């Protein structure tokens, strides 16, 4: 019996393989973006906030798949670095709206080539012909566990920006918009 075969049951578990894939992906991202001192979670939050300014901390975490405590830690770090600012919502002082600063926008522009290189390096581990299928399989896995992030649903849960009563946004469901 070889040394490897003793752990084959562990090494072939989906959770173990997914965790190792994540570790490889993180290491490559950190290597490519070393000069910027940004983690994948921080980069994801910056990208989401660039696309959806004025979301609150909970929504930002949901947009990038972070739990509340991790989102709070990442947002605090980004705020401490002057990359984002937290503003009290004028309707609900407990709710903090988030916005990118000019420094955050510059960092996002500067890190874009490194993030693209990291993505290329991650996928380089696969033959070119199977890369799209790999990404599709990962999306199918998440869909099969009802774990895909529904941006419309996240945004629909936010109070409307100009509504003094804090009513929820009305965003058509994917099913309704497909009609």
C-alpha cells in the first residue's frame, strides 16, 4: 500500500478538493497582487462596490458571498485604508451605506491587470478546451445547492434611495422579466 492510498478517501472528497482548489486560487491571487496588499475578499468587495455604490454592509457581503462577520472585518480594513467610506443612512442611522473613495477607485484600476493574470493562471491548470466547462460545472454545483448569488434579490432587499419611508425596492423576478 502506497502512502498516498492511505488518504485516498480524504483526497477524493468533494469538500477537500474544493478547499484545495480555493487555496490554490487564493495563493495565485495573493502572489499576483502582492504589491497592492489586497486579499480576494477585499478585491471582491471593491469590485462589487464599484458596480453597486451606496449598498449597505450586509448587502455588500451578500453580493460577494461573505458572512456578516467576515464582511464587517473586510469593510473595516478597506475603510481603515481609505479605500471606501461608510456613511450613515439619513433614514436609519444604524445602517451604513458604503462608497468607494477616489483612492479605492485608483486601486481598483491599478490592480485590474494583476487580477486578470491571477484568473488566467488559475485556469491555466486546465486544458484550454475544458476551462469553460469547468466554470460551468462550478456554477451548476452552486445552482444545485441553491447557492448562486442572485444580485437582483440582494438589491431588492435594500430600501429605496429616495423613499423617506424606507420601503423596499421593487425588482422584477427573473421569471417575471422572462415573460
